[in-house]
């Protein structure tokens, strides 16, 4: 128990990991779709577990109509069977004394089979043996694919919306295309137009630098005196650019 509690400390890294915060917000926004998915999976699990149990039970031997010692002989033969059926005619399904299949002793015992089948995992530890059981299993797989596919599209769209909303220039790298500055040697630029283009490029660079600095400073909490000092530094940088 204490070791398990220590493992939960990993989630404290979510305060520093942008990706973990993104996943948390996306799951919160998709909670309604996930709740619908869980609800219908639970309903489908109950339906298909019950259907498989009763359909498989139809192939069990009718102990009330057979000899009193038939169950003991039936159990011995089933212990050596590899396909889940009694080797002796009429080849009943191997069942217990209550008439329940050995692979699925109850409806609740079939919940595990129904969950892994609807999620298209299929561990194979429990499976239908009869033809009617195969029909139930096929219907369970098809319904599971439909139930999972519909909410997943909603979750995917919510994740994309959250990613675009939380993405900030300071947190995610952005590619900037460097603009090529004109040089006097370029054939398309004349000697008279070069100074004008150079000054325009310098003004644009100064403006973008100032705006970027102001955006970064707006995110940092500061006092009035600190703001005044930074504004003076910005004005000094502008004057140096003009002198150049």
C-alpha cells in the first residue's frame, strides 16, 4: 500500500509537463462522450453475457432426464476432453452439476469474456463452444466496434481543440522563416533603392522586437517601478536603433 501511494507522486509532474496538462484538459472536455461510451459498454456487457450464458447452457446435458450416475461419468470424460465437449455420444457440452458450462459458470462470470470481446482484445481464456455461441460472439464484436468508434471521434476533436487553445508561443517552439536582407550586389536592387529597403527592414525588425518583448513582459507580474525601468530600457534601445 505505501509503495502504491508513492507511485501516485508521478502525477505531480503534471504541474510542470505541458503534455500532461493537455491530456487532463482534453479528457475533462470529453467526459460526456466517455461517460456515454462507458454506459453503453456496461449495457452491452450485460446483454451479451446473459445471451451467451443461456445459449451455451442449451447444449448442456439434461441431468434430470438421464441416469443418476451420468454426471460422474460425464465429468471424467470431460476432464480428458480438449474441445470442451463430451467425447461420448450425443456429445453434450461439458457442464457442471448445476447445468452451467464449465467455461462460463454464471452470467457474472461471462462479464470478462464480454468486455474483452467488445473491446476486440480477445484473450481466449474463455470462449463460446457452440454454434449459437459463435453467433453471439460475432454480434458482440460488431457492436463493440461501433460503440467505441463513435465516441473516439468526439474525443479526438476535443483533443485537437484543446491543443490549439493551450498552444502558446512561450511553451511550444515555432518555426520562423528568416527574411533575406537585400544587399547592394543583388541585380534586382538598385543602389538608390537599397538604402530605402534597408531602413524599412530595420524598422520592421525593431517593431517586431519591441512587440515580442512587450508580450513576454505582459506575462510576468511586476511592480510599477519595474515597469517604468523596463519602459526606459525599451526607449533607449529604440534610440540606439535610430542612431545606427
